[in-house]
DNA sequence: CAGTGGTCTAGACCACAAG
DNA sequence: TTGTGGTCTAGACCACTGG
C-alpha cells in the first residue's frame, strides 16, 4: 500500500524536501511539473504550488515559467534577522531598560553625514546621541540624525520619555531602508561612553530608513563588547 | 467612480499597507476580517488571505483564529540575510576566487569545541583551517570542524579542489542550524593570516549546521578588516 | 459554542519565456 | 508558439481559541 495521503501543502513540502535531501532530485535537476506532482500526490495543483512556492522563497528551488522547477545549485543560506526595538531586546533578556540622551541639537549635518542623509548643504536636522542601558550598564550607544524636513514633528518630541527608535517606529511608517553590520575598534570616546577598554572590538550597525524617497533617519548603533547577533538558518 | 479594482493579492497588500502607514489602522487595532475585506475589495477571500498571510509573515500583522487580525504593536524590523557560498560572494564582487588549506588534521576536538560539536571525548573530527582569497588578497579565514561520524565521506575529500563549505552544501543536505555575528579584535595570528594589523576590528561569523540531531560542522569565519554585511529592511 | 483564520478543491485564465 | 508557473474564484470543511 501507499503511505498516508499527501494532501496538505506541508505534507507535500516535507515529501519534496525528503527527495531533495535523499538526492532523489539532485542540485541542478529539474523536478516534475506541478500538475504531475499533484496527480502523483493525489491533491490539487494549488496545494503543490503552495508547497513549492515556499521552498523557492527559502532558496531551495528555482522556478521559472516554461522552464520549470529545478533544485537550486548553489543554495545560499538565508538567515532571517529580527531587529527588535532595543527596549524590547533588553527587556527580553530579563534586564531593566533605561536610556538617556547624551546630546541633542538641531544643526546642519557635516559633509560625511550629508551624503547618507541625502541632505542639501545647510538643511537642518535633529542630531541625537543616546545611550541605552540594561541593568544600569551601557548596552548600546547610538548616534542618530533625523530629517526634520521629513518629520517636522520630531523637533518637539521629548526623547527622554520614549527612545527615538521607538517613537519613529510608532509615528513614522517607513517604507524601506538598508542595514549594514561591521566590526569597529573602540575609540577613546566609545570606551568612555560604553565603559569598556579602548581597543575593544565592537559591533556596529548602520541603518538608513526611507519614506517616499526621503531619508527619514540615519543611525549608527555601537554595541557593548561581546555583543552577539544571532539567527536561525 | 472607485479606483482600479483590487483583485490581485499584491493590490490588496498594497492597499492594506497604505492604510497601516496612513494610520487608518493603528498599531494594536483590529482590522476587518477576511470576508469583510474580500467583499469591500470585490475579490475572493483566498486573495485577501494570501495578502494578509504574507504581511503577517513579515511581522506587520498578528493573526489568530477567532481573535482576528491586528496591526502589530512592536513591529520588529526583519532583515533577510543571504549567506552565499564564499566563492560566489567573492566572484560576484568581480574578484578572482582562490582558496588554500592552511592546515588539515583528524583529531579529537579540544574541550571548548566539543560543546559546540556535541562530541564525546576522544571522538575524531576533521579539523580544517582554510583561507579564502579575492584577487590574491585574504578575504576570510575559517576554522572548521567536521563531524566524521555524521559525514564519514569527508575524510577522503580533497578540499583543495572544492572548499569545505561548498562540498558540504552539495553533499550533505542540512536541516538547520544557528549563526551568530560578533566583532573581535585581530590577534597576532589573525593579523598574520589576514595580512592586517594586530588590533584591527574584525567581523566573525560562527555557524553550526545540524542534520538528524547531529552537528555536521561548526565553523568560525573571520573576515578581513572593513568587511560589511549588508541587508535590506 | 461560534467566529475567525487555515486550507483544500476544481476549474479557469493569464504572463512569461524557452525553443 | 506553447509549456509552465502565477493567480483568481467560489465554495467547502476544518482547526483553533475567545467568550
């Protein structure tokens, strides 16, 4: 007899995965088309489509109209990173969250920052330096520019009551942006603010958030020594 | 007259997104149920479902049976990272790829590595240290343990012809794993291998890959100074 | 218990791209 | 040109969970 019927998309996906892992279908091979699989499994084509579509999104299959479906040759491992609001991240580790504003000014950004902000010379931005603490120890320190032309309301917000990140997330729906991770060496200033040693290796995250073609905010967050960013494969 | 009909799942998604961004539906609010939206948009419920399901996967909506659909209160920004095979990454930057084996031995891993490998004392593993080059300059240096109990074939593979990563991806279908990013300071040894200065800040990636409950391989990759990991939000 | 999302089906038409 | 995936529909039943 045949095994249990394969008539849910998860079951189809599991079976297809099994065949890929068992090398019944090898990297680069074409697999049967949806209609054929639907007939074999005894389910609707939409069910097969749902299963294969997700495997394609996960990078295990390559699908093209007319060309059919193939097992990906060079599967790039995809990691999904959650970048939570810092308060949530710190509190989820069981620590008490607190943050303080180190400095706040309205000014025209210097040349280096202007490029990232797509700002014209002399255009005023809000410049915030803030420190996020977990259990009274520095956790991350951020240097942020907020485009007042895009977010005029920000000029009057009390960012000691709510962090800039959190306020922006809640009040300025963003449409996209870029994020980059790099490793830096703690400068004397970094060390003083984060209470670490000069020369420590620190993780830095640079983010740019856009809306309607404008840059809403650009921020560099510098994490305490030993910080790890984790994800599942 | 009404605008163009909303009868593709992308159009539904766009319209829902617009309402979230325009704060017509605010964070924490419940939105109409699928059937109501389907009627409003003049499309099938399955179409609405497809649109909302993906928004939920992206973290913008919370959906629960009976409770309905709500706009997520603390949207964590999700970044999708592609971790390609290094050869592909380097070649995609227009550089010529080359790699060399620094050392290769079969040995029982030391205590520190044993934990990550879930290995018993005395269990033999393949220990590989390799250097990946882009245009004859060191790009990343990796220290890898391969579990020979899980992958006996690896013992005889010529890893000068194909990198361990690439061989494993093609020959040992993995089922999952963890990845962690951190910042380290270049040791004297790191500096010698990567041809950088001792004390430079370096990005390090630790990966563990599993299959059938076993650890297949654990690797630490240390990148050249200035390396950035980029992603879209 | 009953409301809501989750999924399946059978059929249809469309969009894209390989040959 | 034509095969293949992409999507929509209308209806149905199921699974979970809030009240």
